[in-house]
């Protein structure tokens, strides 16, 4: 392990008062702070009197900059990685650098902190025991429908311009699906609107929202008939030699149906056949 290391630092998603003491200590300790937009990060650092050397690290220079930063860490430098808001890597740059550090044997420390996805999930009042984060909601209708078919609560980022259309697509499949639109989280004009897909589609069709939006979609209703076709696909994979859990995972990824539900139903059907 080299003397240098990488510290992944989540930053506030809106309210600068949400930065943690550990993140501030790491930013002060770091020899280099790698950030998406140096101007944006400088506002946070100046707020707390942190004088750090900033370098840009974004999707357009990620690979080249990662190599430079790894070389500096191998020479003993401490690098703090931040994004413009929230946790780096989660729909933000950073994965290339973390993987490069792991490959080079450089220590990676991840600090806890603000997350728009978690804030929205909790504020939504929708089930949080099983949920999935999909990044930005897909634009293609077929891909959207696979997401909407999830038997778990779904958390997604969405553009204000596309919000109404996405809600209308969901309402066409299930008008009564419970949804929460979480807008401008932790900021002055924070707003959480809860309701059915049909209700919220009408609301945002009439008036386009502003700001950053996290969309939380309740689980799709589970009906035995809904599982028959995916279950048949799992069975075909198993008959071809695949292991049941692996087959269920593959079909779940393609259909949005929970892998555990498919595996459980497959096992039940096999047990029923064996007892006859």
C-alpha cells in the first residue's frame, strides 16, 4: 500500500450547511482536491475557509486525469475526490479513478454524507426495505416500461422537461401507482409532492416544474399471472443448463421482475412437481 490515498468526499446537494466535519477535515488534509467544476467547489471551500489545490476531474478528462492523480498518490499525495453535489460516482464521475487506485494498490476511503437518492426515498413515504436506484430515467419507452415493472421501489433522477411525459407513460400502464416527485431537495424551495401517477402527470402537464428532481416510484403490484412469462424464460434457461439463481437474475434484469420472486416461484413449482 502506498503512502498516498484517495478520499471520496460527498458534498451538499443544495444546502452548504449539510457538509460533514469529516469531509471538511479531509478537504483540509488533502494535497489535491479533484472536482467536476473548480468554480462550483471553490464556493464550498471558501465558505469554510479551506485553502486547497483544485484540479478539474470530469467526464471529458476522466481517464487522463485519473492516471495523473494515481501517479501523485503513488508519490505519497492525498487526493480528495468530490462531485458538484452528493456522492461521487453515483451518476457522477469517479469510477475510473477509484478503479485505477484499486488496481495500483492505493487506499480508498469513502466518507458518508448527503445523497439525493436517499433523501428522496425517505421523504417519499414509499417502501424502503427493497428499492433500486436507476440513475436518470431511461428515455426510450420500452426501457422505461422495464423500470416501471419493478416489484421494488424505484428511485430515479429526471429532467423537469421530461417529467410530465414520464409520469404519463407510467400512468398509461398503472394510473394508480404511488409516486413522489422530490424537487430541489435541501434547498430553499424544496418540495415533495406525493400522489398517483395519473394525478401527478396531470399536475406537471399543466405546469412544468423547475430545478433538480428525484422521482420515486412505488413497487409494481405483484400478480401471479404477471410472473408466468418471465418464469417460463427462467425455466428454459435452467433446462439449458443454467443454475436457477443465475437464470432468475438474468431474466430479472431484462424484465424488471424481482429475481427473488422468480427464484422462489421456480422452487415452489419444482417442489410441487416432485411431490406429485
